[in-house]
């Protein structure tokens, strides 16, 4: 049995690592934390295990009480993710004659699809009520932010009070964030007017909810399998998430909503298959190993179905 040997390509790897798509927000939400092995341990923090008030009074020669954040020690493993594209040598030579490099084009295409798949994984995780230790609210049809009689400002402000550490980021799809920005109660709070018209800016939302960042997801995913009718959905749905994301990411000594544990870096490798096609086929493979971790579920709050 012949084993296919892919060879890492530093140039294509560099192109992939430098590639960005501003429609994707996953990497802005979950910072990457390096791990040394496929299996690793991390600390999971729960509000119920903390916030006790110890006795602080101590005598002249007494020993003070010792305190620390209680946590669970969790063992996890990184997941492998990979995709392959093919470029025939015939097409490769034809493109080269036109000063086009199909290997580079393929790398960019693969990277965009790869990042889109990661975006969907993070969005699914953050839209899952099981992620939040009960910190969520599902709005009824009469509570949608598109209803002018619904106090969206009050709903979001009340939700923020239930996050363990004061939330510093808001996350949502474009439709959800726009519904919040147009809600009369939010417009009124932002502009100090009747709220009958206008639209709050993202900066307004930062100011009235005391946030550092608002991450708006604009990506669309086709959920149909190959050969099926296209089924396009907004990756970030109609939900809004409030979360505390620590400035420094860590698996062991920092309370934060979530991080991505990463083993090594994304790599692009190639293999020339001379058997297929007229002159052979170049295979381009993109791969990485990581795991999305919820470190402190109480540091997030999910408002489902805002529009």
C-alpha cells in the first residue's frame, strides 16, 4: 500500500496565514492559546464554585485565610481539521502562461473555506443554550427587538447584569445587531430623544452598554450537501451574545468566556499525483489542530431570537 507524502510548502503556508476575510469574526472572539501536545489540561471556572466571602479579620500573630478561584481541571484534546483542493498540471501550465499561479489561488480559496468552517463551528457553539450554564433567554414572538413596543435596551441591560464578570463584548449577526440598533428604546437611550426615528451607531451601543467591542458577523453558509438544492443561512443567526473576554488568553490562570487551544500553526502542504489526469494533478492540503474551549460559561449570556 502506497502512502501519499505531502510536503509542507512554506510559501503557501505563509500566504494562508496572512489571508483574512473581514466577514469572519471567530478569531476576534476566541483568542488562540498554544498547547504543546494533542492532549492537554485546562481550568474551567464556574460562578457557583466562587464568590464566597472569607473571613478577613486576623490577629496580630494569626495566619490569614487563603483564597483562590476554585475550578475544575479538565482534560481535552485538539481536533484535526483539513481540506484538499486539486489543480491539474495542464491547468497549472496554462495559467502560468497568463502569469497566474493556480497554487496560490487554490491556497486562498482553501483558506477562505477553512475559515468559513471555523466561523460556523464557533457560531454554533455560541448559539447553543447548553454553552451558558443557564445564562440565556429565548425571546417570544412578542418580544422581538423589531417590535417598537419592546424595550430592547432593558432586555440587553438586564442580561448584562447576569454575566459573572461585567461583559465587555457583544456578538451577533448583522440582522440581530441592526434590530437592536433600530429599536426605539435603544435609539432613545443613545440619542436622548423620543426614539421615534433614527438608528443607533455601533459606537452608541458600546457607550450605552459600556462595551469595549462589538463583533458583527456577516457571513453566510450553504448547509446543503453536494448535489442538494442550496440552503443559505446567516451563520450567526438571530441571536445576540454578551460576554467577558479577557485581554490576555490563557488555559490555566485567566478567567474568560472562551479561547481556542491550538497545537502548532495552520500548514499548507502539497503532493504531486502523476497517475491522475493527462499530466498529473497537484493536491493542495490545508490543515490545523485546535479546540474551542468554554473556560467560564457564566461569563457569557445568550439572547435567542431577537428578530
